[in-house]
C-alpha cells in the first residue's frame, strides 16, 4: 500500500464547484430538421447543458436516455431508433463538446424523417457558469480521498467533466494532479476512462471514482 500521507511534489489540489443557471436561448425545434439547425447554431454551453447537465440530480432524465436530445427524440418525436443512438454518445476523454456536437449532428442527419412534427418543441437552454471555491485544499493522497468522499458532487462534476469538455483543461483535473504530483500514471488513466455519459445518478459517479482510488491506493 502506498504511503497515503506523502505529499508528492507538494502541489495542492484546490477544490472548486459550479452552478449552471439556465438561460433561454430563444431557439426552439418542432421537427428533426429544426433540431439539427438548433444544434448547429447554439453556443457550446447549450450543447453541454443538454448532454451533461442531466448527470446532476436537479435535471433528472430516465436512466436509459442520459441526455435531453435522446429524451425528446423518443418522447416528442417518437423516434425510438434515433433516441437510442443519441443516448449512446460517449463523453469520455479526449472528447470535447464540439466533438460531441459533431457526432450528434452526424447521427441525426441519417434520418429520413427530417420534417416530422413533434408533439412539443425542444427548447434550447444555455447558461453562464458560476464557479466558486470550496475552501478545501489537499496535498496528500489521504486528504484527496477524504475530500472526494465529502465535497459536493457539483465539485466532482466541475473538475472531472466541465473543465475538460469545455476546453479549459486538456484532461480532467484529478488525473492531471495524480500524474503530475505523484507520478500515478496508471491510476490517472483508469480515472480518465470513466465516461460521465453513463451516469444519471450523481452519487454513482462518486462511488465509482472512490472505488478506483481505493482499489489502486489501498492494495
């Protein structure tokens, strides 16, 4: 077992969290062709909101439809096939939000029912993030694991998903800190392979993250 009280290179990990207050974009879609147009023109915050924000409990969607686009395709447009393929889009590293936008558009453009009218419109939402410090700073692996178990899930989401997907960092913050501060390359890679798109329950994500950390650091 590693010395969990070792400080490595002494680089502290400072935890932040964020809220994503919704903003109406004035863009709506009543058909698949309009949805395609909307996805093409809205800002990247809007794509992020509809693809990743359902991971937070304040924006719950069914477990088999982990993003808003898939939900609307099934519930309003009644296109089971498109709903399933859009539900299966990946979100793990190294994909960015623009990669995901491109993939969704490619999938939607395979349909031959572009002008079918939906039961209700898809309303595009965007946001302006509100990022704030938690006043939680750790230097050892033991402190890091304790913090992962206790900080709000919004903090885990910000460091693992938001910064990387939106291009604010090249990798998730946890992998970067573990690799640069402690040389834990294998552990960093295992964490990086977690796909946030597989979660609709936020605590499941925390559980799996802790499981990886404990499995590598406590063996």
